[in-house]
């Protein structure tokens, strides 16, 4: 199966499904849902086959395909996946069917076209797969920009309060970042011998000044997309206004394009500039961890609170990337996966609570666990996973980031640890104010609050809970795939892990 064109098929399949779903009759919404769900399961099955076919000890980039597109510009449809991209592709394949299942009634509640809503989700899946699978810089840029379109309509047409404002803000921020990247892409094409092929560009020797400017163009686009402090202000608005399923994909996957882009493009293509800018990037990371966590504590809107927690988590990922150790790098990539699972679960569960109560305000809840105990329990578990409780998957990644950073930059690791304490504060306070304590009498008058999780909703949360627990105790199948790609990235920038001190070796010997 190694010769099968996995990546091109995975990219095109959701787009074909979207066209089928979009043209289904509007008066048959159930058919549109079923076709979209079945199509997403097909993508999941194909992704699992690709995962099994991947040889962790083989070439760095596998499943390579290349088709000529614009020969005069050196542009081609080139796809390839290393371990980092493969993990992100699997995250997409797992999340999209669960989001479709969780969003079964979201479009109907917005009184807009049901087929179009689910078609947009499949178009979004196509663009997300394409951006992680692209091995041509221009092709990556195209997917990077095009994936804004389906998310813009999901927020602006199917979102909640202030959806138009949030959609426009999301689009404009991302578009400005894309303009910085476009300038850098053109500059890279000029200095790189008029090619956009990633492997060819990684061998180009670029002067110091030019390399720093090109790095900055890419980094600004990725820092806005992630987002890192201080480019984060669009996320709470977009996450708060988007439907819960779209918000789960926005924070769980789309934002990872920023951190993935840094690992795939900034570090290997501009190694010296990456090392020169690293102290600034680390500073932005630790500021984001503490600043976003403090803002999360003061939120009264559930979805905005989860959005701020994600900004703090992206600070950890940024620290792991720019620590330049294999432990921290592996932790950062693993964090990208685990954050997608944990925050995806948290957003979906919060969406279930909001749909029952008819409000996203924490102050409108109180004691909800007495009415919906199973839903409250899942919210508590998702919160614990978000704060990286030992035994959950995010703990492994957070621990690797911190220990890998501590070996080379103790002050940054110590300051980042403050974020763990603040995470416990905002998560536990959120859980306490929504599901614990005295029952809010107003909840008893809301019919939706008398319904606990149904079978469909249990089918949504169960796989995510299982994966979070499994990877919390046994992350080896994923780390075995990630490690070679991270090590290759560290080799690209000429960094090796610090040797243990003599004292440490002697202690280990005892």
C-alpha cells in the first residue's frame, strides 16, 4: 500500500463528498447528515490504513506524490508526509466524524441550510488535509488561505451572538498574516532558484539578512494563525461565536497549522534565523501562558474561556518548539495532538451544555450536575484533561515540554510552570460554577436541562475519552512516529540535546 496515492485521495475525497452533500435536497436534511457522516468515516478508514502503512524507521517523508501544475513558476501538486504531518492528519480524520455527529442539530437551530452546513465541514476537512500534506511551498500557501473560506461561513452564517463581527475579525487577521507569508514565499522563490519544492529549498544557502526577513514573514503568519501572544485577540471572538463543532475544529486543528508551519518551514528553511529569533519566541510563549490563563480565570462565557485556555496551551507548544531539544520538540508535537483531543472534547461538551441551557454564560448555570450527572462528569473529565492531570494524554506532552526546556533554559521552564497552577484555577472554578454547588432554580424550568447525554452524544465523547486515557498511559505508538521527524528537524537547525552532567551520570549509575 506504500505506492497508493493516499495524500491526494485524502485531500480530494472530502471535496467530492462536499459537492454531493451540497446538492442534496434541502427538504431532506437527515440524508445530508448521513452522507456527510459516512463520507467522513471513509476518510477515517483510509487514514488508518495510511497510518499502518507508514514506516517509522524509513524515509523522513513518505507517500510522496508530485504532479506538474504551473511549470513556468516551478509549482507542482506535491504531497508528502513525515511523522508530524501524519499525526495531524490522523487528528483531522478522528475529529471530523465526531464533529459531524455532535453537530447533528446545529444547522437546524440556526434556521439555515442543513446540507450546506455539512458540506462546509467537508470542504474544511479537504483544506485541512491539504495544508498538512503539501510539500510544495506555494501549494501550502494556497491551502493556508483557502481554508479560511469554509470557516468564515461556518462562523458568519451558523454562529451565535456577534457571529458576523467574529467571522470578519477572524478572516482579516488571518488574511493579514497570509499577506506577510505571500511576500516571504515570493522572496523565497527568488533566492531559492525559482522553485517551490520544499526539499530543494531546504538545501539553499541564504544570506543572514535575507534569511531573517523571510523567517519573519513566515513566522508572523504562523504566530497569528496559532495564535501566539499578542496576535491572539481574534480567537476568543471566533471561538465564542462559532458553533461548538466548528469551534472544536478551529482550535483543535486549524490553529495547529501555525505551530506545524513553524516546524515544517521556519526551522528547516531558515535555521540560523530561527536560532536568532528563538529568545523572542520563547518570551512570547511564556507571556502567552500566564496572560491567557489569567484572562481565562475571569471569563463568564464558557466558549470564550475555553478559547483563552487554548492560547495558554499554544504558549506551551511554542516554548517546546523553540527550546530546540528533542524532548521538548516531541512534547510540542504531542501537545498539538493531545490538545486537539482534549480541547475538542471540551468544546463539544460545552456545546452540549449550551444547547440545553440556551446560554453560554457560566452565571446562568450552577448545580447542573444534579440534573445532567453524566454530562457534568464528562465536562469534569475534559477539564482535568485540559489542565494536564497525570493519567491523561496532555500530561505527557506538557511534562516533555517542561523537562526538555528545563535542560536548556531553566527560567523559561519555571515561569511556564506557573501556567499549570493557573490552569487548575480556571478549570476547577469553571466546573464548580457550572455543575457543582447549589442548584440554580432557573435550570429546573428549562426543558433541555432535564436531558442527560443521549446515545448519539455518548458516541461522540466516548472515543475522545478513550484516546485521552490511552495516550495518557501508553503514548509510545505516537511518539515512535513523531521522534524521527523531530530529530530530523533538530538536525536541520544544527542543534543536539545537551549532554548530561557528570553528577547526573554518576547518580544514574548508582
